[in-house]
């Protein structure tokens, strides 16, 4: 597992204790992060929504310099699955 994924798990854990659905962030060339009712962890399992982004975009979303909705509209954040769950995750991250 990459240092980027480890750092992201730690940062996301500060923002999200648990999440009522399942979501997966896939960071290009780094790995995947699962978010569910058990919290945040490195993993690559099935999820209701999968979000794909570059390392720069993902880090920007985490630190607040990149708006997830804007990143999606610009094609920097791709979403596969439930848009409703993606929107719930966006609210949990803000």
C-alpha cells in the first residue's frame, strides 16, 4: 500500500467516523480506499459508488482546495455507481 493511501486513510478518518453506505476512492497509480459503516480503510472491495481521481485532485478534495462537484464537472473526478451516495460522501467531507 502506498504512503499516499495511508495518509489519505488517516485524513479521511478525521472527517468520517462511519458512513451509512459504501464508497470507494480509487487514486490513480496509488491504490483504493473504502469508506463504510466501519469507517475508513485501505481496500478494494465492491461499493455502491466508486470515485476515480488523480493524486493531485484527491489531495485537493481532502485539503479543501478542490471542490468535488467542480472536479466532477471538469472531468477530474469520475463517478461510477450511485450519484446519491457520492453526494452524501461529498457532504460528509465538507
